[in-house]
C-alpha cells in the first residue's frame, strides 16, 4: 500500500544516513519501526486506565537518601546477611 507521510527534515536526514550505513532503504526503516510500534502497542494496551493511588500527607517516602546508591546497596546487604 502506498501512502504519504510528513517527516521532520532532521529526522529524515537521520533515517537517510542510517539507511545508507545499514545498506537498506528509508522506507524499510520506517516500516520496521511502525511494525515494532504496532506490535508493542497491542501487547501493552489496556481498557482500564492507569490510576496511581497514594496515601498519607505527601513528602518524602523514606528516610534513606535514594540519591546515594552505595547507601541503598549497603542497607540491602545488611538485610540480606542479617540472618
């Protein structure tokens, strides 16, 4: 099936360069991308909308500094090896 789509010039140039590197066509890259998007979309769609339920007054959920990965790993190690 033939159709016409509008693509941002910058995106098209990126596709054209990639197609050249991979010895394929821009059309093939677009088809593959759309095919992947269509398959992924079907697998993850739901009739029920997502609703995030929260409780409490807000604010920080934990007293741990989640920006310090090493501290979180240490706490996990302590909990794992405590027994």
